[in-house]
């Protein structure tokens, strides 16, 4: 048996595909136009497998998914207002970077806002010292590193949810999404996280709030970093926890905000030596 469902909501287009084979099923999900993420689950019997399949399908329909192409369906997204066009001031800033005499210095200055945790003040300099070239269009700022890795940064987010943590809002006012291409590391509006990941593992977070309320600021290849709905770090912002797609629940909190965490993961992915200053 095969199932294909889609959802168009809040400016995003998502797909969900399931293939059922006896006592197991394989699910592929993600943003339309991408290869998505895939996982497989097995059960002791076909009956148990089909029971879980039905549960997932009911939950997806409850969350606005429809069979086939959601763009042809009468979903609530049809009545949503379109986000206003953002100011083009960001493009002027990008062009200044591209035309700068000192490319690395311009990039360090531009991305210094990512150092949103104590001790990270020098990390943008360490990271972008490895940059080789930069270019831009109205849609993205592209940085190529000496290793060949590519960082893509997109325009500011025009409409930011009031429910987001303050530190996360500040990141989105600069770029709605920044991604390290090969590492598949994405900060911001990545549209990769699916609440069913939490529901499948019966995460401890669901004892505090509903899955739909969990915010994922950082996507890390196939894994994710999630804001805790209650616990705070030393800066008064929500704790961020790592969740591996291979199983298990959230790990211990990282002591950093999302921008600093992204810098750390970029350096680790590029194998750039760095040290966070002690406070």
C-alpha cells in the first residue's frame, strides 16, 4: 500500500509519502521540491503496523494534510494573507559585501550578530577567515569557503511569530534562513521539522506542551535542535536540546543561543579549530 499526502499552509508546501510492506512501513516527508527525510519502522505483526498507519493518517488529516495535491484542495491556506514584500535594504547590504575591498572583514561584520552567546565574539572571525568568494542576487547571499563548502543566506523574514524567543526573532530579522549546503545545516525557517518525530518517540516535551508548539531553530543534516517550552539558559532564553532522528529523546541542553550554536556547528562541519572564550 502507498499513501501520498500534501499540505499547503503558512506559505509552505509539504509532502508526506508512505509505503507499507507487511510488518513495516517507510515514510518520506519534507518540503515539496526537495528529496525530504526518510525513516522506516517495523512492528511485530501486520495488524500492529496497519494500526499505526491508520493513526498517522488520521493525525495528518487533522493537521491539514490532504490526499494528492494540496494546492488544488480547499485548505485553510487559501484564506491566509500573503506576507508583504520585504524592504530591499538587505540587498544593498549584500551588494556592499560583494564590492568590499576586504571580503572577509565585510562578512565577519555582517554575520557578527550570530555570536549571540557570551564567549562567541571571535567565532565569526575564525569562521569567515576561511571564506574564498561571495556573490548575491535578490534571493540569496552566497559564500564559498576554501574547502568548497557553500553557505547560502536568504532575505529577512517579513513576518515573525510573536511566539518565538526574542533571540530567535533577532536572527530572523537578518536572514530568514542560513544554510551550509553540504552539511545540510540550516538555521531559521527550514521547514524540515515534522511534529510526528516527537509523537513517534513519545517525547518528554509532550508532557509539557503539544507537539505543534515545539520550535526547531536549527536543522542538522537529519537531526534537529529544539527549544524547550519551559527551561531557560543563563541568558534567559529557552534551552536548546539536540534530538537525533535515529531514536531516543532530547539530550542535555546546550548552553548557547541558536546563533552561537549555528556558528559552532559550522566550524565543526568545516573542521575549523576554534575555542569558545570562558566567561
